[in-house]
C-alpha cells in the first residue's frame, strides 16, 4: 500500500497573521486628577471590574497635576496592585490645563481608542461597554455621554447647579448648533487619531475645552454618536466649578460663536 504523504503548510508570516487576525482594539483611559485621593481607588476598581467582565483590552493612564492631598502616592500604590501594564502613572508638577493633560497622556497611550472621563466618580464605568457598542454599530469617530437625551440625567446637584448646566447647554445649542445634545460633558470615547487632531485645533481652556472639541469635530466632519448616561455629583472632595469658571465659559462661548 502506498504511503500517504502529508504536506505541511509553511508557517505564516507576521503580515499574513495580521491580515487573518485583525488587531484587537485597545482602549486607553485618560484620568486627569487633582486632589482625588479618596475617589481614585474606587474609580480604578470600577474600571478594572467593568473591563475585565466585558473582556475589553485596556490601560488606565493617570495624569496627576501635583495634587497636594497625596493623590500621586495613591496612584503609585494602584500601579503596584494592578500592574504597570494596566495602570500607568504619568504625573506633572503642577496644574497645566485639561487639554495639555490629554496631550501628555496620549504620548503614553498604546490604545487605538481613547476614553476620557472624570476621576471623581461622576462618570460610572458601567457605561463604557455601551460606548464601545455604539461606536462599532455606527463606526463613529466620537461617542459622547449625554445627560440630556433619552434616559440620561443628573443626580446630586442642587437647583442652582442644574440651572447653570441647563442654561449653559441651552446657550451653546442656540449659538453654535453643534449637532450634539451635551456639549459640556467630559465622558467620551474617541478614535486616537481624531482626538489628536481635535486637540491640535482647540485653543480653549477649562470647561470651554470640552465644548470646543465637539464644535471642531463638526467643522472637520467627524461623526458623533451619543449614549445617555447618569451623571452623579462627586461624593468626596469639592467641586472645581466656581464663579471664575462660569465667566470663562461665557467668554469662551462668545469667542466660539464669533470664530466658528
């Protein structure tokens, strides 16, 4: 009986493997912090839990701006607990602004998607898998959490804070017509290259920065999806919104109205 000859296929090259097995998406969370010692361990634990249960590839980049309350020490401990492949501490010496914090964090991000959110527990990580599903369904460049659409909402604010927030959002809708329902929120998912491009274009500081990001995205014809979220006021620490921020917001809004 003639023996059967078994022919082995030559091993596939790295390029062939990449074609057959597309790169797995990775999500880099940027967490700018300032005086978030109590909140940071909780938000990191919730993020790790959400990502692990969903099977999502991730990293969390903490950008602490010289917090005097010991936030950096807490971040160093978290890096040891969860591993430096998951938690990356990239501190700065002092407060230098939100936009530059994102730029600093992106220099160290290895993910192809960037998630920005607050570290004060106002944004619950349980919404992130929904952000990701929304992005995949519509192939969006940006997915933004919205408090003002569907079953989204705000909890823990007094009437004054709600009026300020609603009023600010109403003014931006009237003056800028951005095509998104929540301009002042800061819980979003971006394609990394899109966020890099938008930050290059943005000139605003503080709370106006998030608003300008959406306005510039519209100018550049980037697509935006929205996911209703529940925003909960911080449990620990003090709000960083004050009179100066409100004045800066109004000045920034008028500047954007005049230049876009």
